[in-house]
C-alpha cells in the first residue's frame, strides 16, 4: 500500500460514522508541521498567521507549543474578538479603517494592550485619531515596509502592492509622525516578502520557470536584507524601544530568520500545508487539512460525481487556485466542468472503484480559506476521529 493509500484508509476509517461533506485536520501532521516551522526559525519566535488557520482551538494549540508567540491577525474585528477571548499579543498585519473597531480599541485597556495595528500612511493615523472619540488608551502601532524587488530602474517590479514606504528615510519620517501624535506608540516594524515566502520555486515539470523563480528570489532576498537592516536602524533611531521586527512567511522561514534585523517570523500556511505550498525547495510539509465530498452518482465508466467541491482560493484566477482531488489517487476534473457549485464529476480509472456513498478527499489550494466552507474541523489521530472544533465560521464569524 502506498503512503497515500494508507492515509486514505485511515481517514475513511476515522470518519466512517460521519457524513460528508466534512473537513478534517490530521493532528499528527499538523503538529509535525508546527515543529518544522519552529526548527526552521532557528530560535526566533514564530507568530502564527490566523488567516491561514481560522480556527481558535487550533490557534490555541499552536500557541501552547514552544517556539510560537502571538497571533498575526487579518481584520480589526477579528483582532478585538481574539483579544477579548484572551489572546494577549495580536498583530493586525493589514491597515484597517474600521472606525467602530478603533473606538472600541481606544476605550478598553485590555484590548489596547493586546492589539497592535498596522500603518503605512499618515491618513490612517488621522482616521484612527478621529475614530477613537473619547477613548484615551494608547494605540500600539506597527509600520509596514514595501519588500518588492525593483529591476531596470524601477520599470520591473516583483512583489505584492502593499506599503508605499520603501526607503529608510520614508519609514523614519512616519515613525516621527507617530511619535509626535499623543495616544500612539510605535512598537513594531513588519515586512512580508510574499514573492519569496509565497511563491513555490520547484514547480513540477517546469524546470526553466523554477530556475527563473529561484534567481529572482535570491536577488530579492539579498536586496531586502540590506534594505530591511537599514530601515530598522533608521526607525530605531526614532523609536529606540521598538519591540519587534516581523518578517517572512511559510516559504521563507529559515532565510528570513537568518537576517539579524528580524526578531520574529510570521507563518501559518505551513501548518495545514495546502497544495500551493507543495512546490518549495526550502521545505516540505505534510498535508494536514483535507475535506471530503461524497460520491452521489456514477454517470458512466471512468467517472463519478461528488457533491459540491467548488471552493476556489483567492488570488489571480487559474487552475492552481482549485482544490485537488487527492484520495484516492488518480482522479481529475472534467475540464469542461471543473469543481462545481453543487456537483463535481471526477474522471479517471480510480472512479470505477468508488461506490455511491464513498468519500473522495480533497486538498484546498490555500490554508485558512477552507474554514470558510465548513463550520467544524474533525480532528484525526491515527485512524480515529478524536474530537471536533469549530472554525471561525462555525463560531458565526466571517471576517473576510
Ligand atoms: C503580513 C504577512 N506575513 C506573513 C504571511 C505569511 O503567511 P503564511 O505563512 O500563511 O503564508 C502573510 C500571508 O499572506 C502576510 O500577509
């Protein structure tokens, strides 16, 4: 039996009493992936990216392990919810204009001590200041640095369009704006090199493209390391008691951790290990989150139809955003239909061994987005389902 066939047998046995659709997390794989992130971080703490998990119980599980500290959250509403629930160190990694949220944050000492908000523009500071109303608590602020690689005098740009702040002087200037404003305290700096951490460099069957990506990433890492160090120096000159410099993501943990200027690493996707994280030379992780759809009919030889499954991931639309039929091996989509809203035909010889009522196991392209489709995750240990935990959605929370 291949390892994948053994996993299928295990998941089928563990969930034999449960009706699909359902989602599972294999705890042994999840914990092994967590250990590997910590190992790769080489002694620097790992901040867990909540958007890539979207399940409070699993965030707690991760934070209970040595090597993890704090949450990297994705909306202010979520940050406040987590802080109210007892999470004590929540870095909101994206700017927010949630005025109601800022009023709440500035009025509550516990929330204000726990949550740090992201700023890359004086307009955001101004908005927060107006929104705070009478709230007098000091707002903890983190500045974000643009990590993109610029080539040919800026005509070619590689990297996500995030912060407009690039040069040390620009960040020092905004740091001074924060320092001048009563009620704000600059505590952190963040730079996420998504074009290194989030782009696989070992694409199956595409050696030339993989090599080009590796060359780009080597150049990007080198340029960013020098610039990030200079930015940290410039910002520390304004804010000497800066608490943290956050960088990286699942695909770049060991490289980012090697930079002296970086004090902590962000990572989340490496826990569930969705399919977009299969193609990296820097690490490999075990698929830990899967979902099952039931076979509901058999249209003919070499084809079965499962219920649902059309859960594409965010990002530039393409086939790489689709879930993959994973178990049993050897199933593929009908190119004319793809994964459907309600019905998904699957082709391949493996279809002929499937009966009505059997489960087909899929992997999502991205990590946390899976949890927007399911209200609970069944926890698998060995060949048993040992519990279930609610996703954010299961707790009635759909932040984005
Ligand atoms: C600011 C920031 N840091 C880190 C990450 C990396 O998260 P993950 O490890 O889930 O890819 C992301 C993901 O988009 C991010 O936006």
